[in-house]
C-alpha cells in the first residue's frame, strides 16, 4: 500500500470510529497513529499528495480530539449531577429494594 493510501486509511478509521462514537475503536485508531506514522515517515520525504493526506489526517485527529473533549465534558456534567443527587439515588434504590422484598412475600 502506498503512503497516501495508508494515510487515507488512518483518516478513515478515525472518522468512522468518531462518527459511531465507538470509543474503543477510536482509542485503537489513535493509539496506532504514532507507530504507523513513524513507519511511513521512514520511507523518505513526503510528496505533495502525501502532505495533503497528512493534513487531512491531522484535521481528522483534531476533530476526534474535539469529539472526545465534548464527550468528556458531557460525562463530567453527568457525574456532577449524580454526585449532587447522590442522596436521592440512594433513597430511591432503598425504596425499590423494600418494594421488591414486599412483592416476593
């Protein structure tokens, strides 16, 4: 596979995982970048088409990072809400536990 095709495949992997919100696949794709880029770079200087493919990969990586940051912010807000309402969640769980015990009798 030529370097441009390899770069396009890396870009597609990031895009597909990000669009699907598949965090495991996105983690794998990002984790593979460093090694794969080193291997590709060892082949010599980048030609103009490969440089454009690298720019597209960089843009997709930035988009994936933004997506992760937004998801982290959303999860942080959810965790804050859960912490804030902890007493209510515990009371609800205890009430449901009591109801379950009554229904089994």
